[in-house]
C-alpha cells in the first residue's frame, strides 16, 4: 500500500471526526468522550483500509462497487449498533 493512500485515508478520518468535535463546541447536544473519538477513528480508518484493499484487489467496476457497498453497509450496521443498540448486543453498552 502506498504511503499516499494512508495519508489520504487519515486526512478523511480526521475530517469526519472534526464534525462531532466542532458540534461539541457549539452545542450541548453533542457529547462525545475521548473513547468515542478513538473507537470511531479506528472504525473509520479500518473502513478506509478495507475500501482501499477492495479497490486494489478487484478488477471489474461491478465487483468494486459491490465490495465497497458491503463494506459501507457493515460500517453503518456497526455504527448504528454502537450508537443506539439496534440489535441489543453487548457492544452497545447497555
């Protein structure tokens, strides 16, 4: 993997994490802790790595789209479970 790709992934992750950070500065409604930022940063970084891997390994456009869609679906399901516990698993914190 190129260092350039890792740098882009890290910049995108930091950019996304700036949204709740700025939200915490302007509103009482957003209340993230350091562990929230750490977990979401790891989740976003791993998603970026998985998408990068899929784009490298798959050659056809159709297979790339399917692989990226599956990766994003898994991200959304894990994020929703961590946020509100839609399945009631132990990782939801309840």
